[in-house]
C-alpha cells in the first residue's frame, strides 16, 4: 500500500499468518527528515485482540478516568475497530476487535480510509452493516 505525499510513510506491507488480515506490518519511511513526531524507526506498536466493542469501550473509559489520552479508529487495512494509547513506558498499544478474516484466496476488502470515531456515540450496527455491504471482491 502506498501513502499520500504528505504522509511520512512511503509504503507498508501487511503480513498475515492464518486468516487474520494481518499480524505484522512493515513500513518504509518516505525520507528520514519527514518523520512525524513520535514516528521512529523500529517498533511502531503492539496490538491485542479483545472480545468485543464493549471491551474497547471499557478500556477507553478506564484510560479516560486516569487521564490517559486515547484515540479510537475504524477503517484502514483490516477494517477493525481499534483504540490506541501509550503505556507508561511510551509504547503505543492498540486494542482491536473484528479484524477482517482473509480466505485462502488471499483477497481483502477494498481499503477504507481511516476514520477517528467517538466511542460513546459510535453506531456499531450501522458500521457492521456498512462493512457487510463492502465485500472482499
């Protein structure tokens, strides 16, 4: 996947094992001078799958109660609902749910732009309907 010219990332490769859309992502930087704040060479983030949207919402509320900034998103490769935050050591952590599953034919859904969402008002039913309407073909 190639990124727009304003992105510090040039391209990314999503690797998978089994049916998950991806389990490891490798990024290349456009040029070192283009690094965004917080974007370094090396580990970008850890991702952990949770059981459902309720788990992501509970984590978001717990983080907010402790004053920890977090950002929820949908779209992008894998189409999973996810929450990003930083742990006390500064590592970025992703909690995700409902990542696309890829069959043996290796086809994934068309790319959906990443969208930041408000978890408190997120319409899960509408999102799942939208996702179902955009097949892997």
